[in-house]
C-alpha cells in the first residue's frame, strides 16, 4: 500500500494578475505559497491510458486540502524552487519577471463535489508549442 505522506513533495503555487499601467499591461505575481502535494510522473491514470484517453495536460497534482482552490492559469514551481524575498514576495528581474520562472501552469481542474480528493492537470510551460 502506498503512503500518501511519503508521496508528497514541496510545491510552490502563485496566481498571476494583470494590472493596467496607462497603455501597458503588467503581470503581477501573488506571493508564492508552499504546499505539499502528490505530483504524478505522467499525465493520465492507468485507467485513462488503458481506455485510450489522451489527457491535455502533462502531469497532475493530487490534493487532499479542500480549502485549496486554484484557478486555471495559476502557476506552480514543481521541479524548481522560486527565489523569495524576506517579505515573501518573488525576487524579480528588471523586466518584472521572476528570477526563477514557474515551470508548470494549471490547465484543467479534475474535481468532484462529493470527494475529499481533487486533481489538477498541469502542463509544462513552453510545451504548448511542441
């Protein structure tokens, strides 16, 4: 039997909002939050893959915290660790982008109203162009 505690890994999550500055639109990153999730190694479950279903995401996160409510297009640092200032904000370069950019984006919420478990399909940033 698998242990859910041992499968969890440290994952940073953040939401990107856009702010209008005169005629320019600037992206603003919410302070990243550290969570402990189970992250799959592949895209689909064995049942999905056996039935021929090809998911539109690269990996998925399994979450047991029903208070965690991400939105599609939120970003994650899965295989990387972001640089964080003492106040909890991201260390940004001169263009306003994080020094360590996020490596995954949430593309699909795979959820159930009755279950205590939620899954979130994530795609590697940059892989959408092949």
